[in-house]
C-alpha cells in the first residue's frame, strides 16, 4: 500500500535553514508528481509547492519563492523540501502528498506530516 | 489566484442526516476540484477528485457534484465517524488553493 513518511522537522531559529524529507513506498515514485502542503496549528490547509514526476516542472506559493526549493531523488524514492531564511509564519505541519498522475492533478495519498517550528 | 469559498464554515447535524457543503471558485475551474477530510490530529484524507469521482476505498455515502464555479460535497447519511473538517481544493491553475474548511459536528 502507498506509504509516505515525512521526517526532518524540528525547532529552528528565524533566518535559519531546514530540510524535510518524504520517503515514499508502495507505488512507482518516478511516475508521480508530488506536493507539499502545510498547516499552521489550528488553521486550514495551504499548498506550498509541487514537482512533476521528472522534476522538470516546479511550482511554488509566492511567499516561499526564492526561499524554499523542492526536489526529488527518484533513485531513492524520496521527496525533499529545502527551507531557507525561515520565518515564524512558516511554522506548520508539513505534509507530502502523492499526485494521482505525473503532476498537475489532485493528491490521492498523504503522509502523516512533520512539524516545523520557527522560533527564537 | 483563484479564491475558494466554502460554506458553511461549521455545521452540526444528527446521525442519519443528509449534509451538504458548498464550495465556490472565484473563476471557472471546469471540474478540477478535489475534496479532503481531516480528523483532529490526523493527516488529510482524499475523498473526491474531478468534482465527482470517489477515491478508491471511500464509502459511497460521499458524493460530489458541480462544474465551473459551484460545487457541493454531500454526505448522504451522517455517522459519528464523519465528524471532521472538510476542505475543497482547486487544481485547475497554480497556485493550488484550498477552501477555508467546513467543520462537521454530530449533535
């Protein structure tokens, strides 16, 4: 069955960097686009970034452009989110989600999330 | 950006009730609309894609309809396990955008 397991979250000071990962199994990772969606505590869902199956297409929410970078290693079945210049407003649970297709369709499976807390 | 507006923001209904949640897009999105369910402390779960297609394993008491700008999610017979927050999301255009959520409670 599809499994998505995020890791790498933690407490980080404003302005610092953090990389979170999402290990995928149970499907052909290289055939599917992937998404990162975040949720601040007590708030709604917010899309952050998407990457196509072959990493040629990447899209970002305006507020993270230039600070966050999505990437993937299809040989390791792993999705990454490199977050630089972190701000307190980036504090959230970060979920990875599998696209139903090569990219540009809806998410059909979600990970359990990893918490990123930006605080001094 | 396409704004997604859900209504109501919360509702309380009895077991067995038929519940309908509305999602409106600020511009036409064809049928590129998904619905997700999230229970407290849990990750979201995908329910519906392409406005009306059920994800594998989702019970048929959930149904979706609509096209263009107006969409609905219906739970035909509300059960205690359906207590959750429901979100719509458009995937017609980047940036992808979610509705604000509808919290469904059981009376």
